C-alpha cells in the first residue's frame, strides 16, 4: 500500500475503494450548483482534492463505465495524468458524446482515479532496431481474431 498526502477542500469524504479488489476510487464533482453539458460540450469539473504523490508514481483519471455506457459522458483526455510534482486541484475534463444534454449534480461520481507506478525513459539512439516477426506491421496487422 502506498501512502499519499491529500488535501480535501470539498464537503465530501475522501474517495475510497468500493471493493477490496477495486483498482480505482471514484472522484466526485465539487461544484456549487448543477452543470449541464450539451452534446459535444466539454468542461473541467473540480474535485476539491489536491494530492502529493511519491516520486515514480502518477495518478490516472479515467472515465466511469456507467456514465460512458448509459449517458455518453467520458473523460476527454483519458487517461488524464497527474504527475508527482503537481500540487493543484484535480480537475476532470468531461465531454458529452451523446445527443442529449447531461446534468452533473454536486457530489456526483464523475471519474475514477487509479495510481500507477512508472519509470522514466533513458533513450539509447541507434541506427536500426532489433527485428521482430511483426516488424513494421501497424494497426490491424496481427489479424482480426
């Protein structure tokens, strides 16, 4: 388990895991009044949370599957990355991909937050890359099944 410092500037409890095997915690909309997203409209919705991650970790903001499947609401830059050195409020860029208006209520669960460990890259520039069976085959090159 990783310990993360958090400032909660909203009126809601800290995000928690729904089950013992959950990968992410739900982020809530910390807004003073409902916000309506028109079709194809996007807005940054605050969560009231500020965090300090340990070096070598990022927090990923991901869509909630229920909002996406039922209402066409998703996180525009999914997954959104929160770097270890960022100290501002976590904001969620929501977009309405449906044909209908969607209203976000104060306290509504709008996204998931997943912690992920990473390593930074050290480039080793070469003239040619090691060969593989796939080679330069791109999108769809490994077949449909």
